[in-house]
C-alpha cells in the first residue's frame, strides 16, 4: 500500500510489520527511521546491508526468526535494498514472524521495480516514497536552526544553503554541521563565510579528516591532507570540527562509565550518531582515554591561536598537529 511520508504520523505503526522507504531524500528517511522506529526499540535494532543478507540468507533468517529472553522484539533495518532482495522479503512476509518490524531503505526505485510493485500492491505492507525537499521545507529547517542559535540570518544566506543542499536535508544537515562548528564563540555569520564554508574540500570534508585522525588511521589521515589544498578558512573549520568531536568523545566516555558498554554509550549519545559512523566512533573511543582527550582539547585551543597568529605557516602547523595525533601510541 502506498503512503505519503507525512502520513506515517497518522497511522499505528505497530499494525504493520514491513515498510519500504525509497527515494533520494536520505536525510528525511534517516529522520523518519530514527524518530518513528528506533526510539521504540533502543538496543533491539539489527542493521543489514542487502549484500550481507544475500551472501548468507540462512544466517539472516536465523537471526530474524530466533527469539531470546533478552531480544524478543526487533527492528530490522535493511539498507541499499534493491529488487535482488524481493524473493527473500516475500519469504519473510510469508513466515509472518512475530514481534518484529522490517524497514527497507532503498534509493530511487523505478515504477517497473519488482520490489516497489510488491509493496504497492499488498495492503498489509507499506511503500513510502521520499521525494526531494522543496525550498519552503529547507527554508524552515534553516530558519529554525539559526533561531535556536539566536543568530540573525538573511534570506540571501538561506538561499545559498538551500542551493548547496541540492534538495536533500541530509546534505543540508551536513552544511549546518559545518556552520555549527564554525560558530563556536561567534554570534554572527556573513555571506562570504557561508560560501567558503559550504565549498570546503572538494574530495574530503573536515569531518572525515578529523574522524580518521581521532581513530588513529594515520595513513588515511595523511592521504586526505595530501590530496586537498585547504584554505586559511578551512584550517579554522578543521580545528573547530576537531574541538566539537573531542567534546563528543568526552561525553561518550562519561556514558561508558555509566553504562559500562561502549556500544550502548554510543547508542544513547545525543545528538545521535548515524549508524554508518558508529564503527569509526568506537575505534576513536578505543584509541584514547578520557584524560588524554581533555588534554587534547586544551592543546587544540592553543593550536587555533597559533594558526591565527602564523597565517603563512598555518597549514603546516595544523597538518603536523593532525598527523601527530593520528599516530598510534600507548594510552
């Protein structure tokens, strides 16, 4: 049965076990899955890639259909689903397993797609297309972001961000994350800064560079630095991205002390960490202890001052700092 994305709030989700989300709006799909499904299941979420299931169908069915005292209800999320998985889903629907919900996340599916046809024709399973956000929706998201930050913003600046997002709120959220990191200790933003921020790094973002450095992936860190020509503005964004991610790691460490489990700590961290980023964040936590992270926050603040005072040497100063912290040491 076909349903519009905004209609999901009007139905009882527990009345349906199988959902197909398709379309290019990854940001809206991720928000919907997180807000309407993941919150109800917490640590009972099982994530799969389509290829992983196809390569080992028996393991998939055993995992989905097997019940345990601790893992009765389950949310199954299958990413990058295509027509290749249709027969497997048909078998699963026929088995009618209890206490599970299955969400298939697909890219854009054409009308002739057999997977899409299956979900559109059957009344008991739901097919929801996720179309590109329109400018009005993106405008509202941006306005709310800056209103919460109590920072004035012009329509011209909003239009630049909308253009950069290319109709997808996931792209927009990535751009707003750059802005948020850049706005540390700042109370205003101009159009020139927005243009520079949203053009950061053709091949690799500041976030990716920082993530691999903190995970102590030295080779990948060096590759990213060597393949990009970061500007002076990029250097500041990298530093502030590093500060934001360091503070997040300290927060996760405090949750680890409380939960005594890294995966649970990462799962309950707020703002939420996307599923695809969790392995890298886990690697980061295992690469540092809390005292060293706090010390690195202090050193990063010092590096920001040094970079600002030495513009000619800024790139080298920052690159050396990033690479040195990506090297494996005994913590």
